[in-house]
């Protein structure tokens, strides 16, 4: 699992959470909320889908790490690798 | 005290056999049923009425995902009613708009879905969705409409079992008369076929319809009827005070003439024809009319062996004195029982009779039950009436709630 693989998995989830959004040009280092219409409930959906699909837990104190695609990859890739 | 006159100026609906009033009415006159079969969780295929409107006509995909089916149906109907009325909310005080939707139940679908969801995760509740509470609060369908339209006035549901569709209109008329609001969206909604619990409940009660041909499964008054066909649907009206409707040159479908809501206070599920007859009589009196003035009676009959007989007893008794009976029909034979939407949808299917003087029939009556053989029943073929100036619409529900609404032809 590379960081790029991890980003793809996160984008797959966001595609289901925010199906009206164009995800083809997401800027990895820009906050997701600044480039997509995502609210706090959507982030809870992302947390839930990580739990359901990948058995990965994101404690509330770590939600800040889901701010951008880059920070997601930074935070989640080791968790994916630990599952492998 | 002379009460203010309330008129219907717009209709939006989705029924198992039509997504507009024109389509719905056309199928009622052509004898076209909308009943099909659906897979019910744990129970296999059963007859049911499902709607085919496009949810994305008025909602984003994300809103459909987060919201409920009842919310989506309500938004579609409310938007269609607004468009039909010609009212643009942009130029209105949205705090003076009321949304009142009748529901039989709400939240069963979403709760069952979540229980099923966590069953896939060994019933670990950490997999229970955070969307559950906003989806299952009783005001959800009306609340979703308020979000979609940006309406900031009162928006809530009225729980009244299967009498609820009429209740949405009645409550809207009351709030307009009280001056609490200036414009109302009132009606009823149902997402019930998505919940196995309602199917299983009626099945255990020996009141769930079964038939090899789903289009024949809902057959009120027929000797072979064996229960209810559960349907989804919605119907929302725009209602206004007459002076407001006149001032903007609105088209007027009809006038809320009178109504009654009462309770049997006798049984959880069994209807009480005495109280039903009382409800019908009081609604006629509330309208300032007599039994002679009623031209069309739309029955609540749900195709259960006992309930249909009891309503026929009630109607037969109320109109016994008439030398020429009113025309009596039933809409559930086409669309099944749309629960909270039933009363509102069934009224809509009959309102065009003011204009075309045609009464749609009740279909699927191959052998009329002698105990349902009341004068005036319009069976299997539409009938042309000499006069349709007053329509009486019955909706009755569990725990013994009855609602009767009388709508009259609009006359200046």
C-alpha cells in the first residue's frame, strides 16, 4: 500500500459520500472542505466507511488528519500497511 | 361564525400508476393498475405499489443518499404542486408558508435498514449510522421539504394512521383560517413498502393481499378480496385563502367545504361503522351541506374482508334516505393502500370530475360481495355523472381514527 493507493481508496469513498462532486481534479494539499461541498456529517461518513470497508478506526482526536487528501494519505497509509 | 374560504390551487403527486395528475387520472379512467411485486426482506415477493418518479428532478444525489424515501417523495410532490400553482416562493415571506404532511408511520424503514446493516457486522453498534436520528424523527418528510424549498415557516407531519392524507389538507386549511400562515403545502406521504415490518404485521393479522396477478391483488368489494396491498406515494396540495388566490388570478381546483375527524374509541384495529357514519355526517354538516348535496363518495375500503363491509354499512346508512344515491368509487383498487398518502392521492384522482363529470370506477370487481352491494357503486367502468359539485373523501385508520373531507366545486 503506497500513499497513492491510499489516496485512491479515500477518493473512492468520497465519490460515494459526495456523488455530485467532480473529483477529477482534487488538489491533494488543499483542504477537502475548501474544494468540495463537504460538511461535518460527510466527514463522519468518511470515518464510517473507513471502518466498514477497511476496518480502520479514526479516533475523534485524529479527525484533523483527514483535512486534505495529502494528510489523509500521510495518516492512513501506515494504518493500511499495518493491516496488510 | 362565517369561516374564511380555503381553496386548492395546485397539485403535485406521485402514485404507483402516475407521476402527474394527468397521468394518474388517465390511468384511473382507463382501468390501469399500478401494482407490481417487490422483494420484501425476509418475506420474498409480494404485491406492492411503487412509484417511478425521478428523485433527481429536484434533489442532488447527495440529498437522496442522506435523506429518506418519504422525504424524496415529499420534495417531488411539493415542487410539482408549487409549479402547478404558479407560485414562486422567491417573492414570498417563506416564514409565512406552512408544510403539513400526513403520515401513517415514519422511521420503520430507516430503523430496519440499520438493524440489517449492523447484522452484517455482528450487531456491533459502532456501525450504526449517524444519519439515523435525522432520518427517523417524525417530522422528517416535512423537514426535508423545508430544507429543499428554504421554507422557514412551520413544517411538520401529522401522525394519523391511514386517515393522515386528509389530515394534511384539513390542518393546512385550519392554519390558513387561523391566520398562522399565508400559504400552505398540505397532503400526505408514504414510504411503507420499504419496510418488511408492515408486510409482516398485516400478514400476521391475515390482512395482507395475495394474488397470482399483482394487478388483481387490490380488489375492494370483490368476494375474493383477501387483504391490503401496501404502496408508496405522495400527494401535496397548495392551499390558499380565497382572497389571496383571487388576487393572483390562480386556477382553483376546488374549495375545502368541510371536514370531520373523530375517533372510534373501541378497538386497536377493527373499524367502527357507527363512528365512521358519524364522521361522514358531521363533515357534511360542517360543509353546510346535506346528504342530498354529495355527488361522489370516494371510499377508504382497503380490500380487507371485514373493513370493506363495515364502511359500506356506514355509507349505506348515511345515504339511505336518498332517492338517487351518490356515485361511490374506490382508488385503492388501482394503487393499493398508499397509507399516509392514501386520502390525499385518492382525492386528487377524483377532483378532475368537477370538470369532466366522469367518475372513475373501482376495478377488479369480478363478483361483487353482496354485503358491499350499496347503491351508487361505480364498478369496473367509468360513469358519467349529471352533476359533480361535492366530493366526499373518506380515510380511516388504526386506533380508530376517522377523517372525512368534503371538497366542493369552486363558485365565486
